[in-house]
C-alpha cells in the first residue's frame, strides 16, 4: 500500500486533520457567541455536528502526531476501515448540518428580511461558511480513507 498525501501518519494527513479542527472550532465559536442561536434547531444541530467533528478530528490528529513521532505506518486494514467509516459518518453529519443551517440563514435572514440582529447575522453566516469548509476537509479525508481501504 502506497503512502500518499493525506494518509494517516503523514504530514499532509496531520495538516488536513488540523484544518478540520480549526474550521469546526471557528464554526462553533462563531455560532455560540450569538444570543439567539438556540431558537433554531438547525443551528443547535450545527454546533452538535461540529463538536463531534472536532472530537473525531482531534483524536485522529493525535494519532497522526504519534505515528509521525514514532515513524510508524498506520496502514492496518482494520484501522483504515474504522477511519473510513468515521470520516464518512462525520462528513455526512457535517454536510447535513451546514446545509440545513445555510437554508435557515438564507430563508430567515435573506428572503424574509428578518435580519435586524446586525452583528449576529454576520456570525451566523460565518459559522455556516466555516462549517462548509470543515465539511470540505473531512470529505477529502473520507475519500482518501476510502481509496486506502479499496487499495488495501
């Protein structure tokens, strides 16, 4: 099995996981600093989904750091299968959360013209944008894991 960019235990894999953590923390922070996010179920789901993605990505980043420091290869087929399933689950949940939050943001604050909250509207939009960026990084990671499992 080849060791290519984004695989577990590589520098690019670690950078990908750290980007996932950074974007999900940014999304959570942007959403949680508003006063009325809890009035919208989609926004609560976004925080829950980004929290799960943060825990998953941070755990895999720690494994990447360990593998890089010990110069170990993490290409065990069972381990890669677990990574692939976890990435696919978190990718699906984060896409659903980002899309539903974007729909609420566009509907309430754009189409209905109900955004009289000022700075909070910007924070909602920032949280949704960062959620989509985190989904892009976890989707890339999940495709890499699927490729490694299929090649293994």
